[in-house]
């Protein structure tokens, strides 16, 4: 397959091999890691590489099992069953990616369980249909353990059904290449931003909940690449997204100025 059509993803360890083997062996996969570190891009890349259609669902606290499996909808006076994204992925032998799965309602795990053991089935309660997942179907879920919400962590009975991969921000050299490739800003101008991110990530937990993500670095570099002055770009892409507290923002700006010199 030509590399040109694949969403760009720079591997940082053996994650691509693991993903491919999990897919071949029909094992569901759990990705853990902070926001903006490359999980979604990784799944998009792997789905394209394996030539499977991707169905991505961003989970939220109102998301129910029916949102995933489907429901009867009124169409021209008739009620017609309409597949949800999970059902479509199972029928098509695609990859279903449930982003931030812990956010979803509890009843979602009920539909995931029979799909994530050796039965590999999706029972549709409302229609009575039981769909057997074809070998090409794969379930991938992600969550961010950093939020430290005890009420919203995965139950052992759910998490122990998945192969799990831990993601983190890429090592410095890789992050420089990624941010340069994504933003078009030359690597020598990206380097100080990545150094800055490394330092700010070490401050995580003190005033800021989460470290500067790779995504924010891409945003910042894109603004710089478009000609936005450094201070404005840092404020808009790093400082403001990290905090709402005037004191914290002031402290961050001081740290940034000190680090960048
Ligand atoms: N290894 C990587 N290769 C290519 N791009 C990456 C990589 N890691 C992060 N990125 C960049 O960071 C952005 C955010 O990553 P994303 O996959 O959306 O994060 P997550 O899903 O973990 O929140 C991507 O849009 C991409 O520009
Ligand atoms: Mg994501």
C-alpha cells in the first residue's frame, strides 16, 4: 500500500506491530494515555493500513447502548431499524473506536462484553438479531487514566477483556519531527517549543491538570508557521488552553518566557 494515502503517524515503539497482531488474533485493544498524545491518529493510521473502515465514536455521559447499536426511527410513517456505528462496524468487518469509553453510560459495557470474549457476538435486543462479528472486526477503546475519577474508571471485568497499550507524549526527537510535519514549521523552530513542553509537563499536577499535549504544540507551531508572533501564539495555543486561573496563567507565561529565554 502506498504510504501517501495513510494518515501520518510516527511510531514511537512497537505499537503498530501490536495493533496488527491484535487485529489478526481478533483481540480487542485498550489505549490508555493523556489527551492529545496521538491515540486517535494511531487508530486512523492502523485502520487505513489494514484497509478496514473506521467507525469512531466520541463517548460522553449521555451516550447509551442504543446510540452504539441502533434504534427504530420513524421514516415516512413507518418505523425502520437503523444501525448505530458499532453495529455497522460489526456488519462491515470494520474497526470500531470508542474514544473516552469511561464517559459512556453503564449499559454500554453490556453490549461490549459479548463482543470482547470468544463469542464475538452483538445481540440486538430490540430486533432479536444476534450478529456474529466477522474476523476483520476489531473493537478499540481509549481512556485517559489521568483524570483520576474513581467513579469513572473501567471495571476490572471490562478492562480485563482487552489487550492494553500505554500511550504517552512522544520522546523529544519524535515529537519535533511530528510537530514539524504537522505544522510545516521547520524543525529548528519547533525544537524550543518541544523543550518548553517537556518542562511544562514536569509542572503537571501543581497548577495544571494535564501537561501540554502534542496537539497543542501542533496548534502553536501552525500559528507560528502562519506568521503569528511568538507571544501571541504561545498565549493562544499553550497558556489559555491549559488554565482559566489568572494567577496560573501569569505564572505559566513567566515560566515560558524564562524557558524560551
Ligand atoms: N505519533 C504521532 N504521529 C503523527 N502525529 C501525531 C503523533 N502523535 C501526536 N500527533 C499529532 O497530535 C495530534 C493529536 O493527536 P490525537 O491522536 O488526536 O490525540 P488523542 O487521540 O490521544 O487525544 C494529531 O492530530 C497529530 O497532529
Ligand atoms: Mg482522541
